[in-house]
C-alpha cells in the first residue's frame, strides 16, 4: 500500500460524499486506502459511508475523542507507506496528491 488517506468526521452527512468522491478521483491510479474515523456522529454520516462506499475502512468511536486521539486511531489502522490526514470538509483537487 502506498498511501493511507485518513479522514476524520463528526456529523458530516451533508459534506462527506464530496470529500470521499474527490479522494477516489484523485487517487484512482495509486495503491491507496481510505480510512474514515467517525467521532460519534449523531447524523447519517456512518450510514452514508457504509452504504455508498463499501471499499473504505470505517472506524466508529462510541464517543467524541477529539481530533488528535481520533487521528491516532486512524493512523494505527493504516497500512500505507505514506499517510495523508484530511478533515471531512476537504475537497481534493486534480493533481494535488499525485503531483
């Protein structure tokens, strides 16, 4: 695995698909994984991810652990040579990762 993209979410149902779709488009020619760490969302974030993106690894925290702890969980679950940490409101633009 070359790249592990770790996305931290919390109540991101309205924006998470834009983020994940942009990652998938930009990384399609790489060996990569997407790990989403959900910090105890109370909306449909996890439902959207589970039903629309079966290829991602979804880790759901039972309580909001904060940014650093949640990112560390994602890093521990990763297998990539490189790690990219993103927030759920990021839109990855063309050549921003592959360049």
